[in-house]
């Protein structure tokens, strides 16, 4: 029988001038610095920042799922 697990979800927002995929990678890299036991992420929202009719930043809101330590 496996031990019961409890997970938590926390949100982070990350940005990149390169694109959405890079913004996700930036957010994940930052999350791994302070969160242990990450089991998954969900891209909850994607937005862009616009200036002078040009996209200047791609932004993602991530839900980071991690298992709480016992």
C-alpha cells in the first residue's frame, strides 16, 4: 500500500521577450529554486505586453503542483 500524499498548488507569473515557451521555462527554473517535489504545472493564462504596436513580452501564469513533505 502506498503512503497517502497531499499536494499543494501555488501560482507564479513569468515573462520572456522570446515567447510563451521560454516564459514557461523561466517560470519552471525559478520555481525549482524554492519548491521541492514539483510533480507538474498548468499554464493557467497567457498574455502579452504591447508597446508601440509591438509585442515586448510574453507572460504566463503558472499553477505549480508539488507534493508536501511529511
